[in-house]
C-alpha cells in the first residue's frame, strides 16, 4: 500500500524537549534503567506540589465543571486575570480581552494561526522556547531568529533585531523571564524593543509564564505596561508559578493599540470558539491561585528550595573544566556553554545520546532551542540537592571522559 506521509507543514517543526533523545530514555527505562531527567520543567515529579487551596477549590467545583464554559472562559477567573493585569500596570484590559486556554501553549499556537499568511515573518529569539518557532512554521510563517547575546547576559541584541526587520515582518516574540537561559530583561532594553515595534507596526508577543519565578530580589516588568500605542499579546498561566503543569490553565491578554487589530481579534475569537472552551476544572483554579497566598515567594527567596538548587547547580556546573554558565535570574533552567576547544562537538544531539547512554542523565541539546552552535545544553535544577549533586557529578564524569577521549584534557 502507498505510505501515509505526515503533512509537509511539519517539515520544519520540532520540539526536542520531548524529542528523539527522550524516546531513547523511555526505551532505556523499559529495559530497567533509572534515568535522571533534567530535560523538562515538570515540577510535580520533583516534589513541587500545587498549593493545597488550589487543589481543594478544583475538587469543590468539580460538580460544576461538566459542561462547556464560554469559549473565552469563565467570568470569575477572567476577572481575576484582569485584576492581575492591573497589578502589573497594564492599562485598558477588559474581560473581553482575556482568553483562557489549555495552558499557554494552546494559545501561542492559536495566536499564530490567526495572524500568519504564507511568507509572513515573526522575529523569535535564539535560543528560544521551541514551541514558538514550531508555531510560526506550522502556521505558514517563517521564524527569523534574532540573537540573544550570551556575553551580555543573554539579552536580545537590538542591532541584530533591527537588521532582521523587513516588509514581511509581522511580529516579535519576547520571552521574559527567559526559557532556556533564565535571563531577566531590564526596562531600558524592553523599551528599545517596544520602540522598534512602534516604528515598524509590529505586534509584541510577550511570553511571561515565569514572571514570579525570580531570584536575588529582582522584579519583573510586563512589556504591555510600557506602552499603549503598540499591540501586545501577553501569555501567562499556572504551570510554573503555581506548580500546576497538568492543570493546563493558561491565559492570553490582548492590550495596547487594539483599534487597528479588530480583524485579527475576530480571528482569535473564531479560533477560540472552534475549540469550544478550555478545560473547566483548570479554570476553577485560576481565581484562587492569583488571589491566594503566593507560596512561590518562599521557594525563590532566601533559604528557598529553588534558590538553593539554582546556586548548587551553578556552582557544580561551573566547577567543571571548560564549562561556563550565565547565572539565571529567573525561571527553572540553566543553559551552560561547553568550550569548543575542550569539547569539539559536531552534533549535540549525538552528544546528548552519549551522555544518556553512559551516565543515564537526560538533557536537551542546545540546538533543540534553535541555538546556532552545538556547544550548549539545557538542564533543569528541580531535583533535590542530593539528586542534583548526583546528576552534576555524572555530567562532570562524562565530560572528563569526553576530554580524555578527544585529547583535550
């Protein structure tokens, strides 16, 4: 019979966080091997549970969660999100500007589907969270990657962004706080990006899912609070700040200059209606989460578990010869660099396979985040300190062997 091929639209789509190396890890687990998984920010498996009051509210409302909700979502959680935008100093947001989704991921794809025609370009950071690149490609657009400069703390290179704007550019994606680097951008830099969007009539897609996972006393500024004459689409959710990945409770907020975007907003409304609604149980968690005790502060503040694990992971990684890492100010990840002179890596996916096979540690290679060179990888620092020490020790042992086998030690 004739082979059934996947759609050509998927030719440039990849998501290596759950890609081929993970499939190999699953195969090894089936064979009885225990794998240390540093590949994904899935907090629950590392003992970071959702706040109990969120769980209890979902349980109490389960009887009310059997039917469809409004296509944009229930009134109460959308009202709570509207109030949250006011706390973040985002002006002019109404209930109708708030869309609930099955996680922010669904809404990211939806926002690209509603916008892009074949050949349209969207500026996406490199490295990026790969769903953004995939969503642009799947929607018929061309992702154009702008440089985030490691030497400048992984901040976006404004001059590189300027060079890559052309007549086909429709939007710019800003991931702040950043995944995979953990960078947090200063207001002055955000204002420069806003000015470029203003000059070239670009939409700003602001991914702010980690806006409460902040270290060392830093604060986060929502981009949409910096202007009202640019169209902003801001994404957030419960997954990371409230350790509720599986609840798939995310949201998207349209703000700023909306008058000239009525047709685009109509497209968003159409796609929202087509999927009927986001899952109702997850919606019931949002109001309690935003209005309740913010336990994330205990985890990221002085003495907090996430802060301790960040500091430990950074110390152990940078103690390895030839490994450097910008210390993250936010999020759950590190994106260390391997000195190419000491680690001559031609294919970083093969490098990840080799580490998995020899040391049973699962990472994601840097090119999986559209990093242009094969000399980075991402790790989560979610395991407890004992397991984290074990994992970093295995990585150190593997890298020592790598240097010896390549005559670079």
